[in-house]
């Protein structure tokens, strides 16, 4: 990460802004009157006005010719805010918990263990990799992630205080999942003891399909500020949607694809 950060900072005009929320995105064509606070637009005739807010500072706007929306759980919200109702993309959320383990039944373990996928009726082969065994860099054992579908508040993922409280609470590991995780693990390591499991870590997957919806790969979609720009492929906003596991492992490959295969087609 430090190396990538350095590459950006060393590049011409490269800048990284931390702790800043994008609060609104609007398509821009040169004829559009600018949102207050947007900079002089120079040569850009199609693009996106991005309004952002850093804590304790005045909101501001930037104009981008191209925009890459890689906002994870919020990625469809950013998009849906300007898409017409019939083109909006639904998102579903699946919590994944890990439990650390210290106890009997694992003395012969030397590497990661993945359970065979469930493929019967109501099975989750496409929903998660199953509660597998992972080893951290110190060689400690962790089981997970399991899968638990969640219903976010109807309003907005980053909406009011109540909503953010909902997400914060969900990210706190708790004991509610341990029993089911123990059952899942005993299918491939029968000697694992319940008492050795401790809640450890939680994450939330951005899902493009609901429970039982089958397989959905990563989705990389381009949107354009207007029909002319779309025809001429100018001013693309590229959205990375449903980037769940192995999204982290695939980060550099996805970035390469966005730059080489999607943005390269720009006029
Ligand atoms: C439990 C679990 C286990 C996983 N295990 C693995 C694994 O073993 N291997 C693997 O390869 N992958 C794994 N993944 C998947 C991996 O974490 C994701 O694929 C990856 O993080 C997706 O990257 P992203 O950049 O698309 O989204 P994120 O990592 O979610 O990053 C999005 C960023 O955008 C920010 N953001 C959101 N909205 C806004 C806004 N309005 N303004 C500004 N910033 C905003 C967020 O704060 C966040 O920092 C796992 C995921 C989970 C949930």
C-alpha cells in the first residue's frame, strides 16, 4: 500500500485525500451550469461533478473527466442517486464473522482448509466459500467467514445517525454465530471444541443478488454523463460493484482491467 501511495504522490498532479466523504455526484456536460464551488473546468466537456466533505471543513466540489466508483458497500448508492428508478441497481448485504480458535483437534493443520461447497437445495455454494480455516501470519487459526444476510435500514447506508449506528453495531464481533460456526467446522474437523472458539472479526459483503439468487461475478459497469458522451465513450464513470471475496486478492488485476480495458476505449 505504501508503494502504491508513493506512486500516486510521485505522479504528475497526483493527490490523495483521506477522511473525506463523497456526498453527491452529478453528470456534467459543458452546457450544464456548474454546481456552486466547482473549479474552472478548462478543457473538460463531459465528466462528473463530485461533491465532497471532510470533517470540520466546508464542502467542496471537483470536476472529473473520469471517475472510478470503488466505494464498496456504498457503490450502488452513489450510482442510484442519479440513475432513473428503472435502472437502479439493488444491493444486498451479507455479514461474515470469524472466530479465533485455540484448542484440540487441529494439531495436524499446516495450511488453509476449505469445506466442500454445498450444492443441494437451499445450499450456499454461490453465497460464500463456507466457514473455512485460515492461518494468520503468526500461524494462529481462525475460522470463517460464515454468512448471515442482513436488512439495512430502508433509508440509506450512510444516512442518518441511527443508520450508521446500525452498521457500527453489526461490525462488532459477538458470540451469536459461534454455535453455527462450530457445527460447520465439525463437518471437516470433528475434534474442534466449542470452548476454544472466540468471536474475532466481522466484515460485510456487498451482494448484487439476494439469498438463493445463484452466482454473480464482480460487475464492472460504465456510465456516461449523457447519450452523446456514451456514443463517443467520453467521460466514463466506472463502477466496481459486488466486489466481494476474492476482491482484495484481485485488486491490482481489477485496477489494470479498468485502466487498460475500460478507460483505454475513451475517445
Ligand atoms: C468477511 C470478509 C472476508 C473477506 N475475505 C477476503 C479474502 O480472504 N480474500 C480476498 O481477496 N478478499 C476478501 N474479502 C473481500 C474484500 O474485502 C473486498 O473484495 C474488497 O475489500 C473490496 O474492495 P473495494 O475497494 O471494492 O471496497 P472496500 O474495501 O469496501 O472499500 C470501499 C471504500 O470506500 C469508502 N467509501 C464508501 N462510501 C464512500 C463515500 N461516499 N465517500 C468516500 N468514501 C466512501 C469506504 O469507507 C471504504 O474505505 C472479504 C470480505 C469480507 C466481508
